[in-house]
C-alpha cells in the first residue's frame, strides 16, 4: 500500500501533471508604445494565441479597480482589431498580480 501511495505521489508531482506557467502582460510592458506589430510579437500573447483552439475563450484576468478595467478593455480592443472575435474574450477581475493582466485559455476545444 505504501508503494502505491508513493507512485501516486510521484505522478501527482510530475511536471507533466503540473499546471502550465501563468502568462501575463505587465503594466511595464503595456506602458511601451503599442502597435499591432509589437503586440503580435509579445511573448505571452503569441503563446496564448497559439494555444487557443476553436470553441475556447481567452480570459483576461485584470487587476481590480477602474484602471485595471480600462486596461483590460484596451487590451481586448487591440485583440479584436488583430482579428480575435470579441465573443471569444472574457474579462474577469481578479488577477493574482496588481501589475499584470493574466492570460488564460478556457473551455473545451471543438472536436476535430
């Protein structure tokens, strides 16, 4: 029995089982002059857009308050301008960081 629990513990601690590292757009990055080309090269945006599949949504978890809400709406507007449907973007308060918007892919991808 102890051996079984040990193996289960190893599997649960395995990097393959770990949640992916969170992706952020920080306030410092956002303070830079923005262009469509620059946003299309932002590492976190490139990664999350590469992970986004049909039937999934992009969640933007923003810092609370008016400033965080305005920031999230501005990022959403840029993403829509770059071709992502606004129906696939979900704005949610509750970023774990006060200086960053967290990017998450949510939902089950459509069957191929």
